[in-house]
């Protein structure tokens, strides 16, 4: 089997054997995944350590700009991210969604069912911090911020990590608090006018709405059609949010 396959399966002895035979440590598979990316996204930290020590390029990129770091942030691999950062990975690498691979990238996430990451589901300008915040990986968010991640970086459409976490499928109050404590702009707006407060209210995340209001979120902010966070919460039946 190939070096990429061995790394993905966590077979460190085989990886060592293949490397000793002179294999390219930066080998890629048919969709552009490097050996390091495959090990990183699966959370095989000992293999990641071995690959970096053998000269793996930590910032090798897929066509859409994903690196081992952004892929690991998406799947919450904190230990792997520590190794990548120590190896010089760019904490603020930007994904360019319009340059997506032709094939969807599929792997089994550690915290749920099959997870599909397709370039067209991401906004250009997405960072590792945004991916970690969106998917509820607080330890990763904390680690990235401690290593210089730009808390107010924006995507092409104006989303920030705070806006992303506020609009997540689940409520991540602790991540919202952490981002705000590190200087996130509570009233940052996407180009469509959506703020973190509007996103959280629309999703019915009462605890996140409370945190945002306590930090000075503007509840009177209106979209082009005149709707506010309050009217959107009412429209979607989130009575507990309205009561705030």
C-alpha cells in the first residue's frame, strides 16, 4: 500500500519502513492529500511527528488552500495541531473555496458519522480558527488563539469566527465567550448584514444571545428588509430568545 494509505490507517511501523526505502515524505494521493494531511486529519499524532521530523512540508496545500492544519482544525485534532504549529504551520492560512478539488474529500470524523468536506460549502477566506469555532472544538480554538490566530479575520462574505460559531447547528456559548475575551468584534457584520447576534437568534441559541448582549451586541441592527434579531427569533418560534 502507499505511504498515504499507511499514514491514514495509523500504521506507524509500515510508514517507517516505506520511508526507509526512500519514499517521498511529501507524496500525495489522487485528490491531492499529502501523507501529512492524511495522518493529521485522522489524528495520528505519532505519525505526524515522524513525518515532520523527516521533512514533511507542514503547509503543503490542496487546490482550495486547505493545509494539514486547517483539516485538523475542522476535525478537532488538538494534539496534531500542536505538532503542526511547532513545525512552523501558518496559523492564519486562508482557504480559497473557488479553487476546490474536483473530488469531495471524505473521511470519518472522530466525533460523529461520515463527514464530507466539499470546497463549495466553504467561503473563500475561511481559516482554521473559523473551522474550529464552527464545529465546536473549544480546545482547538484556545490553542489557535494562543498561537496568533487572527480573531477578527473575515471571509470574502464577511464572516468571522464569532459569526460562524453563533450560527452553528449547536450552541457553543463557551467558544463565543472565549472569542469575545480575545477581542472578537461583537458587532462585526457579514456583507449581507448578518451579525453574530442575528445568527444566534435565528438558530435559537439563547445562551449565546445572552453572552453577545452582555458584551454590547447591537440588538437594533437591521437587515435590508428591516428585520432585527428579535423579529427573526419570533419568526422562527424561539420564544426563549425573545424573552431576553
